[in-house]
C-alpha cells in the first residue's frame, strides 16, 4: 500500500513540475467561429492585473486602520470590502477584486502593506 501512495505522490509532483514550466496563463474562449485565446493583461513588472486601479499601499504601514481604509477607498473606488486581520488570523487565499486586507496590531495600526486580494 505504501508503494502505491509513493507512486501517486511522484505523479502529483511530476505534474506540478510540468505545470510550473509554462510561462503565462491563458484562457480559451470558445466562440462559434473557432477558438479565441485570451491573455490576462500584464503590468510592466510581470504581475497579473485582475483589477483596475491601485493594487497596494505601502505608504500606509504604521498608520491607523480607519485612516488607511479611507485612503484606500479614495484612491481606488473599486474597493468595496476592507477587512481587518489581527495577528495570528489566516488570510483567505482566494483573490477577490475589490477586497483589501489590513493586517493590524491590537492598537489598530497597519503592520503589513495592504494589497488587493
């Protein structure tokens, strides 16, 4: 039984290794005329852009959370959900356009650069 699980693990690792070799993510949109390949827009530094507007606010580290929330919503009107995370809380891994997490200490001071996600 242990040999089969090791074989499955090796298949998973091989798949992940092969998947990591691809350079860009592409989505295919089937339309009546054929297949149209769509690419995500890419910024100058190579990161994917899923939402328009400002994506992160490094200048808000050390500022009060309420002030940071106001600045974020002022600089990017798409932001509709600003959530506070305290030390030890887990940040969800799914990306949601318009959601920003403020990692704060118990005095509600921003500790980590807020970013869209």
